[in-house]
């Protein structure tokens, strides 16, 4: 048994948790989520570099919420989403225990969000090299080239909404895209509709996205949608100085303001 | 002489400052271009960015968004919130390669009828020079072409 | 850093003592000034009367040369040159079309971003920090600091904080151990460019200035402009006729007065070049108490 | 020297002036503060505020009256008027323009000939040397103005005091300066 | 199925001159859902309204669009008409084809097309309209009057005399304001204090008025009829309930050299002081910035000698929360001081004074007991120069407006001087004489004709001092621009009336708008001159712009009448333009996910947390709801809400999107 498995077994046994959300092995060495409700099942649990999925997304599911005491295995992105979700009043009714494994391979257990917040702030992640490179490329393009790039990308979108499904911040019980009175976004996957969907998604996540990159990773047609919100977060941090998933009561860049916000673009 | 392109421009304005400013331009009989039509909102804070997207999708060539000057908002802070939203929205559009020059953001107070008229003329002229907004239309065509092209090559 | 120096025509001729004394003071304090090579006249009081472009092109040439020679700052001790050059710099940097036009006229390119220092700014920035160690004398007299027009007007190029009652020169004089008086003609016009063509006007305007300074007990007048100096110093016979009385109030350049406080010999400062004898100024001086 | 006076587009004196200087005469509300502060108001035949008044009204005869006034030549460009003007009318620029126009239209007031001679002599000196040569200027001015005896007593003493140099200081390449004059005089004809 | 009626107004020829109204009516009639379309000369006239009412009834219209002037003009009119015809008034919309079409465009096809576009847009909007009912809110029948000058006093007395309670807040230790400083008042020359002090006393004694002096408004929240105001009661250090105002303390106070604000610095007061003999309340406060006890920790004389034991050094600022229904802002003005003028000596000449200083010199209660003596040496000036428009109408100094009162008070000053010093010379430099009130021009003529005041038309360029005289360099523009130089003994500058230094803060605290000079903005320059854009907040006096006493008093009474009008019923109806959170069947209850990010954007704190519980009291869901009483309908929350759970009645998502689509798709 790994230290992680030992720890989780212990948590089950002393009654701290009644449901554990973690990862287990799948074919091709991939990691998939697993849900275990008894100490006897802990041997499935793994924690490898492949464990990228953001498990906090499951905390919104009614079935999960029914469990009284939830344990969740969290990588750094998941920890950030927990912090952000807390700041958005989404976790107040869930009794949770957060487990993570640090760089020294030690298993850490947090029983409250203050500790999670502290850990996140001490281990705040940077953008991946790959994302940095992509963003740089896009930003060095001319406007027309960028338009061309995104047009081609969005043309491929099939509106499967996988990006939404994996996003821990997309927790609305009904989404604007499903709103038909009025119909904000065309249902069919034609390109203006696709563009609107992605614009709206990016706007709704700007200043809230915690850069886990799941949306881009999951996209079946390979659109790097996560870059939109990644860029927005950079712009927002530069402009307003706020970071996402950093503090449980940091607020949201777009529901506050400063009288001195820049306005050179306003005539 | 070829006929001059006349753009369609939608103005999203707040009721208290810019709408009143536009009314003042009227009472002062200040003349300006016919290209701009106003949609009245209670406050710039109410203006949803999706409405701007829908306007472009439905054939607008340009957009004016205008409200009260900072600190003058009838509702104290709607324009400040709007300003933040525009900052982010503009930077998103720019990152997606959208021509943000097609959107004029402005503060026009209830006393600035002349400024309103000037803003309309200036925006109309700018959009006229840019020509019709076709990015969205092209988008649909190119998709269609791409799909048919893919279909043929496969 | 290299500090550029633009003497202007007067400092090579009728007001040589101004430049001599400036260099003497700078040297005393270990500050190097480097003359802009191949500078030309700024057009002064004449060009703007006849052609606006010419009035811009002449100073622009000098600015362009200074930029080319790599100066970031240029000291312009003459008030007229300062006013013309600062005005040109401003007009050119505010208007691209004008800049292009002038660049064509002078066949040189320019950025117009060079920093122009008046004599006050120069003293404040470079001499003041080290002056205390060099000031050995107290001028020990009442001085009337006379600023004239070109430092205070127009407002776009004004180099003074309070344009109607400037204090920049007064501060220098306090440093030199003099007592600057409060008087009414600090920024009134002396007659400027009419020194040759309408001496009657110069006598009238300069006469009022000298009279007010004398009435209020000044023992010397301090200036920072060659044109003012010429009018106040050289035109005394005409002034005497105008006022119907003789006032023997010596007129010193600010750098001469400061030089005296640093113990630089009067001849080296060019005090012997004045029309109104400066002996009284020198006899007032006492050693500074340690 | 006449060739260096710029040409102005057709129009009334006011419209030409406004176009050339950017000054708008209707801004003046005739408070008279310019005249009140002018060091030479007593000498002037037409007061500064009156010049603006005449430009505002544009009645027949006013243009001639302005252009042939002595006032425009008496203005010292000391900018006292502008620095105190509540309406920020840049009178010194108006005066600059009017002087140029007065020369161009050959309407210079006879009493101003000395002043004009001096300006011309001054510029000639620059054109020739790149810098002002005070002896040259003085001689030139005396010849132009025929005030041959003025200041003859000053010159020897000035030289003795090292204040006058007999030979002019010159910029290295005096042709360059002459070229600037030439380009501008060509430019003004365009 | 919608049956919309479209009514195109000619507005005489205001619209029909450039818009082909018949064509618009014809084309509008063909729009989907339009059951009736007509054009008419004057829709807002009685026959016009009757036409609308009849059409609604006859054609069984479900909604109407009136294409005429701005909705800011006649929306109310036509909504009432719709209501009369039996449909919900919120099924009436206006298409603004006058202010925004016919008046700003020439007669052309494009103009007509634009009018039609706007009509079509509004037709689509009205199809999406829903029936709304006005909201009733209770009214707190207490008025807050901010400022105890003549404006505040008048407004407070009017409201109190109408039987309502008034709370008056004055930041200084006494009410009275600038008027209490004046000597005599134009154009009648009656003594200012003689007419003012009885009213000050009346305020203090009025059973309906609660007076808080030495207090400031700290915070204003809420809305018309229901404001909540926090008042900061600055520490007076004197318990006014014990103090008898005997004056022993200020006679004994050792800090005697504090410049006296009431006398414009031309006299001294003590650290514990009552600003002037007729002060209301006439009880002292301690100016802690100048008190030895507070600055150096020792003294305590006043405490020792106070026979009533009223001195309390420990007391701190206190905060008082009050509920009021209306607010009258009467915060007054300030005057530019003489040090504002470089060309007049930067204030360094003691005998160059401003108008308010002259008032004190001329006042019998002033530092010279009414003898006009110059501040420098106390001599009676032989020659006084008055400079009008000193700082006013001066674009270069940033004040381009006319201060309105200076022409009159300058004439008064010159007159008062001549009455007291018959052989003295008074000169007035002026640009224009603006004396357009009742008996005003006669007053100025009297100064010139009977009192021999010399009026010189021209501005003063410079003032300097020489040999104890002030040399005033001016000009007489009526004498060919001849220079005028006067050697004066004293110069009085009629300096500009400016907004109070803290006007901007006050305005922002109350959420009212102001112009670039920080004068508060009225809701409409002609038709609503005493109200602000924020309902329930009125303006009185010079905080809105320079005003003389009669005008100030009229405006104060006008704003009082607005408050009294508001208090005339127990509740008021408000436009139902408020936000609502959608409702769905359980277990969802609403699509709101309770992220509460909207709560923070609401300027009115109108969004509240709502908990959904099941029958046994278990929490099922947390969401938000809107307090309709507080909501003012800005809709900022609507644009914030990601999944459109909150919407704004009257400007709903459905309506706005329909407008956009209709405008662009002809």
C-alpha cells in the first residue's frame, strides 16, 4: 500500500470521510477518476503525473453532494479551483477533506480551506512552457492573423460542450447556451455560433478560470480553448492585479472596480 | 461616382447621460449622420457584452457604447463596472483578432449634445473608411468551404 | 554626463562677461560645459517679426546639432535664446507636420526631446549641491533681482514658478549672501530688441525699472539676460536724460554676483567691462563667517 | 529681404490671421487687460485691444488701419498681454502675423522704418555669418536707417571693453544658413 | 398573438418636416404583429390621446408604440393613455423620432428609413413587454437639511412649519452661513444680521427641527422616502446640555491669537470659542487644532473655571444614524481668495482684499466696528479701487462662468464706502454690469449718480505696491484704450464664487451629479431646477451655482415644497423597473446558483441571500433575491449574471435582444 492509500484508508476508518474522489489506472497508463466509499477499495487509488483531471468538477454533482463527508485528491489546479469555488460560495454546504501530494511525495491532508489557501499561495503554479509559447506566438501575430487562427480553430468546434463539462467553474445548473428565451447562442455548430459560444465562455471565465487547462486538454477536436481564458487572466492580473484561485475571499475582478481603472480607449 | 458605403451602427447608451445628451443634440438641432440608431439602457452597467456580439452577428458594421462620465453615474457605479467589463471584453476580442476599432467607447454626459453629434460623425466616418463588417459572414462561408473542401479531399 | 552649452551671439559679443563668469563659476565647482559645435543664431528678436518658419528653423538647427552631438541637456544662459529655443522645441514636438517641414528646411532630423536648462535650472541642479564649499564671501548688499520678460512669458515656456513674482534668482542671491529686495518691476519689459532702433523707448522702460530698484534701496541690479543687461547698463546716458537724474546703480549678471561670492576676482568675472562702475558692489563684500 | 515674407491664402485679414496663427479673435471680449498691461500702450496709435476689435468687426478701412499702424511695430513681444489674458488670446502671435502682412502689402508705417531696418539688418547678419555680428549689424542698420551718428560714441568703448569684435564669428559652413533662408523663401512662395 | 398599434406623431411639423410620416405609418402597418398604424398631427394633444385610446379599444390592441418625441418627455403621458384604454401602461413604448431623428437629420429617405427602423425596433420590444405593477414604498416623513446657511434655514423652517420633522446638520459651530457675515444687503441696504438672526433663533426653537451643529453627513444610503444617513457629530469638547453659554471660558482661554474665520482672518479668536455674538447655538466648542491642552497636553483653564462643569476633553466624535425621507442639500459656496491672483500680488499685499473681507470691515459687528479701515495699518483709505470679475469669466484661470453676485455687491461696497467716507474716491473697474434683478439696475445707477462712484470699463492688468500705495494699472476701453493708473489705498477684488472645497466628496457621498466646477447638478436646468437626478434629494442655494439671497431663499422654499409634496402621502409609488431573480419549479427553485457575485455590484445593496428549505427545514439551495424597495433598476447585476438568472423588468434580456435584432434586420 502506498502512503496515499494508507492515509485514505485511515480517513475512512476514523470516519473523517465517507466518499473519496481520486484517480485510478486506465488503459494506456491513463488515469481516470474513481469514487470509493470504503476503506477496502483504497488499493485502486493512484497518484501519477498522468493524474491531471480536475476532480473538483464532481463536487457540483448532486449524487456526490449527497455523501456527507467527501475526501478529494487534489493536484495544484484542483486546489486552486477549490479556493476559487469557496470564494464563489459554492462549497459552503460540503464537508470536505482535501488530500494532496507535495513535491517531496508527502501526503498532506487539509481539513479546512485556510490551510488549502495557504498551501496554494506557497505553491502557486506558473503557466506551462507550452502554453507560454503558444500565447507568445498568438500575441506576436497581427490581428488579422489571430482572427484567421481562431476562425479556423472555431470552425472545427462541434459544440459538444466537453470544455464546459470538465470546467470546475462552469457549475451553473442551467447555462446561457441552453437559454432559448431569448436564444442567445445558435444551437447548431456553425461558426458564428461557435465564436459566440467561445467568446461567452471566455468572458464568463475571465478572472475566474484557474488555469487547469482541462478544457483545452479534453477538446475532442483539439481547439486550445484554454488559451483564451489563460490570456484573459494575464490581462486581468496586469490590469487589476487580481489572481484567480489564490484566496478564498479575494473577490472577482469583474464585480468590483477602481475609480482609476484605465480608460484611454474611452472617448 | 460609386455610391458611398453607409454603415449600420448601433449605439448602446445609458438613459441618464448619453441618451439625454443625444436628446440635447436634438433640441439644439445639431446635425449628424443618420447611420447610428440608439438602443436605450437604464445604465451602461446593464449592457451585456453578448448584445454587442449579437449586433455584429446581425449585420452591424460598428457599435457605439456610451454612458455617464466616471463619478456621474446615476446609479453611482454602473459605469465603473461597465468600464472594467469593457477593458476585459476588448482585450478578449483583440486576442481573438477581432477589430476592436469597430466599437467606440465613450462618456457623453447629458450636457454634451455636441460631443454626441461629433462622436456619431467621427464613428460613422471611421466605419465608412473600414467598410462593411464581413468577418462574421466570411467566417460562415469559410467554414462551409472548409467543410466542403474536406469532404472532397477525403 | 556631458552638459551642452549654447552661448548665443550676445555671449560672444556684447555680453562676453556673462559667459566668462558662468564658466568661471562652473570651473570653480568642477562642472564642465561643452559648447555645441557649429551652433548658429536663434533668430532672437528679429526673425519672428518677419517669418514664423524662419523663427523655428534657426533654433531647430541648433537643437538638431545638439542632438546629433549626443547631448541630453543644454544650458542656455541667454534669456532670448532660451525663449526662442524652448518655444521652438515645444512647437515642433507638439506638431509632427511642423517638425517635418522644419526638418526639410534645415536638412537635419530632430526629435526635440533634449532638455533645455535655463541658467537658474543649471545653477540649481549643478552648482547648488556643491556651492556651499566654494562660497567664501557675503555680497552683503541689497540687490534687485530683475527677470525681464523672456523667462516669465509666454506661459508655455515660462521657466519660473511664480511668473508675476519669481523667486528663482532671489534664492541664488540669498545663497551669495545678498539681501534681495521685494520690488515691483521684476518682470516688466526693459525695451528688449529696441536697444538700437528705438532707444527712446528703451530709456523710458529701463528707466522705470532702475528708478524703482533705486527707490527701494537696491545697491545693485542682478540680471540673467544679455539684452536686459545692455539696456540697463549701456543705455544710462539716455536713461539719465529720460529720468532727469543720474542713478549709478550697477547691473550684474547673476553668475558675476555668484562668482564674487566664491571669491573669483572681479576682472575674471568681467566686471571691468561694465559701463556703470561696479566698485561699490565689490567694496560691500565681506568674508563669510565660518 | 522681402522674399522671406510668407504668402497667405486669399481671404480677409482676420481669416488669414486665424488660419496662420490658430488664434480666434472672437474669443476676445474686449476687457482691455492687454492694453492695461502693455508697456508701450501710451506710445501706440492703435491699442492692442482695438486691433483685436477691428479684426473682430472687419469694417471697411480697418484692415488698412491695422496694417499701417505703428503699434504692430512697437509691440515688443514681451507677452505680458497674453500671460494675463483671461481668454488666452495669443496677441503676440497676432502681432507677428500683422507685421509680416504689413511688409507684404507694403503698408509699413513710415515711423516704423528704423525698427524694420534693424530687424532686416539683424537677419542679414545671420544669413551671412550664421551668427549675429554686432559691428556688422550696427553698420548695416545705420546704412539702412541713415541714423549714421547714433551710438558712434559707444562703439570705441565697446571695443575697448572687448564687447565688440571687428571680425565676425561665423558658423563653420555659412552656406548652410544661407540655404535655410533660401529653402524658406522658396517654401513661402509655394 | 400580439396586436400592436403604431402611432406616428407629426409634432406639428417638427417631425413631418424631415420624416415622411405617412410612409412610416404605412410601412409600420405591414410589420408582423402590427394591427393598426396611423399618423397624426399632435399625439400628445387631447384629441391625439383620444385617438390612441379609441384605437386600443376598437382594434383590441395589446400594446402600442408611439413614435414621437423622447420618452424622457412624454412616456408618462402615453402610458397613462394606455392605462385609460384598459391595457397595462407598460405595454406602451415610445420611438424617439424627434430628438434623435427629425431634429438631427435633414429631410431624406435615410431619415425616414431611420425613423422606420426605430419604430420597428420598438414594436419588437413591446411584443416582449410584460404587465408590470408600480411598487409602493413607505415614506419617512422627516427631512434632512444639510447646511445651516440662509438656504438651509429657509428650507428647514418651511418644512417644519408644514408640520414635518426636520434634522438640520451644520458643519460649523453655528448656523447662519455666509449671510451672517454680510454687512448690509443689496438692493435695500438693510442689515443682514437684523433680518437673519430672528430666523436662526426660530430654527433653534422650532419644535419640529432638530439641530446638529459641528456635525457632518458621513454616509447616505437608501432611496427616496427611505434614506439612511449617518451623521458624524464632531467632538465639541463642551457638553452643550450643561453649558449655559456664559462665556467665562472664552474670556479666560490663553490661546488668543487664532485668526478668526468669521472675520475673514482680520481679527482673533480663542481656542474655545463661539464664532460670533449672535451664534446659534451660542455655546462654545474647542478648536482642538489650536488648543494648548490638545496640542501640548497642558492648560485645562477652561475646565477649571467652567461654572457648569461642561468641559469634557475626553469626548470623541460620535456617529448618529437617522432615517429620513428627503434630503435638502444646502451646503453653500466659497469665495476665491486674493492669493489666487499672480498679477495682483499673490495675496502678499495686505490691502488687496476680497469682497467678504470688505463685508466684515463694513459690518458694525466686524473687527473695525464698521469703520472701513485698511488691514495693513488701520488707516481709513482715501481712495479705494474695486475690481469686478476678479477670477470670474476668466478662462485662463479655469473659471469661465459669471459669479452673478459681484456686480451688485461691488456697487453696494462702493456705496457703503462713500456713505462712510464722503470725500473718499471709489473706482470700479468692470467689464459689464449685470444687474438684472428687481430694483438692481436702479441700485447701480444710484451708486454712480448719487454716490459718485467712478465706473471704469476695463480690466486691471496689474497691482503693485509702492510707498504704501497700491498702484493699480488698468485701462479705460471707453477712452480709446487709454491707460489708467490709480494710486489706491485699498483694493477690493470681487473674487469668484466657487464650490465648496469638499463639494465633490459631498456629491459622491450622496450620489448626485455635479458640473466640472463642482456645483451640484439639477435634474433639469429649466423644468426641475431644485431636484437632483437622485429622487428625494433637492438642492437649495449656492451649492448649485452662484446665487444672491433672494434667489437662494426662493430656491430653498421651492425645494422645501418638493419635500412637503413628497411627505403629503404615506407611501409613494415607484416605477416597477426593478431586477428580479427567476423562479423555477422545485427542486431547482431558480436557475440562480448562488455565486453571489452580483451582490457586490449592486450599488443599493438590494440583492439579498435567499435560502430554500424543504418542509423539514433542511437547506436545499442557496440563491439570491432582489429587494424591490431598494432596487433602482440599473441592471448592472443583469449583465453580471452568467446564466441570466436575474433580469430587469422593462429592460429584460428578451426585450433588449429583440431590439437589437429588429433594428438590424429590416
